[in-house]
C-alpha cells in the first residue's frame, strides 16, 4: 500500500494569510519558516514590498510597527528579535492552529482508576479518614448524619467526605528528527514538527502544569533544547541516530519521579547512524554511518536493543512517521514490537492533531 504526502509550502501559505489580512497567523508562519529570525522575516516581506502594498494593503514597515506595538519583537534594526511575549504568542498560535481556541479545563490531571486526595470529585461519599483534606468534607451531609444520631455537635465519626479520582503526573521526552531528510526534495517536514512541539508544550503548560517535558533533537548526535529555544531550531546535514535518541530519552526518564513515562518520536527516516562503544582513548565516541539502500543490520540491532528496554523501564513509546519510506515502516514495525509501543502515520497537515489527540486524548 502506498501513502501520499502533500508538500508544505510556507511561502504560498504566507501569501494567502497576507491576502486574508490574518496578520497574527502570518507572523507565526514566518517565524516558524525562518527559525525565529525576525530580520530574515522582514527581509522576505521587503523583497515582496510592492506586491504586499498593492495586493495586501500593508508593507514591511507597517508589519514591523504592528509587531512592535504588540511587543512581539524588540531591538534596533539589524538586531531585531522575538521578545519573551513573542515566543509565548508563537507557542499559543501553534496550539490554536492545531486545536483551535481551547476551552478552560481541569489542570494537571491524568485520571487513573484509584481514589486519592488529588483530582476531580466523583459521586462517592464515605466516612472521613486521617489524611483526608478538609475541603473534601461535606458538612451538610455530616451534620445531617449527626442529627439523625441525636447529636447537635459534630464528632469525628460523623464526618463525611467526597471521594476524588486520584490523578498522576506524566514525564514526557519528545524526540524530533533533525536529519537532512526533514527538508529533502523540497518538502519541509521540520516546520510542522516544530509547530507540533510548541503546541505540545503549550497544551501541557495549560492543562498539565505538573507534568515534565524534555525535548531532544536527534541527528548524528542528540541535543537537548528548552521550550524557549523551539522557535529557533532547524535541521542540518545530519544522519539519523535513533539509537542514541532512545538511549538518552530512557536515561532522562529513569531519573523522573512521575508514574507515567512516555517518549514521543517524530521522524521521517530509518536509522542510519550509531555510536561505536566503548569510546576511544580520546573519550570521543566514533560515529558509524550507513545511509545506503536498505537497513543496516548492526545499526538496526543496536537501536532495537534500546527499544527493548522500554517495557522493563515502564516507558511508553509513540512514534509518528511523517514519510512513507518502506524501510522506515519496516524498522518501526520491529521497534514497536520489541518496545510494546505504538506507531502512527501522519501527513504534514494532520501531524499536530495526531500527536496531541493520541498523547493527551481529545482536548477540544
């Protein structure tokens, strides 16, 4: 079976947003496409200055003025950059692009089938027990119980509390493939991946602030970035060291206290790189690379070995494939088997919806 994937053209999308006077979305798409480089975004508008003025009703200077008035950018010409407010607006815009305007909801909760002092109240009433929170005491029901027993004053035995569904927090490591193929053959896959990462981080901060999130970029090696750095990431002339990505993710999660531990991987290619072990006399690890046709047995075996540790470490692995490479699919099928994880095919247009709904559940 073959799967088709449409090409993401940010220039065409930017032009359409400008024509529709959707300035906030235009700002977001430009920042994503140029990796947060305000100067480059303004240069792009300058190149099309006459067209923007005639067809869209604004030019570079008016666009910059609007961004400054909203305090989204700052700095003198040649040194203009996103402000902290601009970075937050970018993350919020990414989330709204995926899910639309979110309704307010409970914060910080992942419900599990046990009772506890955290979480949403349910319909179960029970006698008070040491350790119960005072705000869960149902004084009306408690007083009525005392009156039925002929007492006008409450005693400990009269107290009734309302049960809550216990909640637990989650620790997530997001792995983003930054190999050269993420922009290969004119198809931009890194921008949708970046948008999803920012939407994921924003949704978690709004709905699950007790959760932890680590973001790892993997190419020849693995680099950890903060949420604040997400607008500025890009892919490079790298291979795909999936083995090291899985190892580093497990290393991070092994130190987390949360009960739920998960790895979310966004990738478009088979594993093509592997660090030799042990390190040489210099302390630097030697990188083995095989980008030839097919799957390299040594690289695949080492990578599967890392994935096979996940069930023992109680880590849930979810893989989102943004390409139809048959060797990627063959490898992912084997990785899912040994890790007891999940794999999903995603187009560039539905990647965000897939990731957020599969990981968080429906949050609309």
